[in-house]
C-alpha cells in the first residue's frame, strides 16, 4: 500500500526511532562481547602458562569467532550511524 507523499513524516520518525533502538541494542551487545572476550583472554593466558594446548586452541577459536561477531556488530552500528547522521 502506497503512502501519500504528504504523509511521510510519521513514517520517517518511526524509522529513525527503530534505527536508534537497534543502534543502542547493538552497542550493548558489543559491550557484552568485549567483556566476554576479555575474560577469555585471561583464561587463555592461564591455560598457556600451564601448557594446556588443547584448551588454548579451543579458547583461541572461541575468541576468533567472538571477534568476528564483534566486527559484524561494528559494521551494522556504522551503517545505522550513517542512517542516523552520527
């Protein structure tokens, strides 16, 4: 259903509100990931000191996956930021 040209204001406001919401939501998710990655780095250092190579490899894989997820979140936040003029 087409929206009449003169009635686009509320729709744009809703779009902006939704973009703001997701930008903040992604920011919280990114902060949670940072905390988890930091904790895993501490675990990794401990495991490395006791020469538990299998656990070290496992933690490195987990860290790599979480860092990839963090980069994806950063890309989404940047795209939303551009839309929001940030």
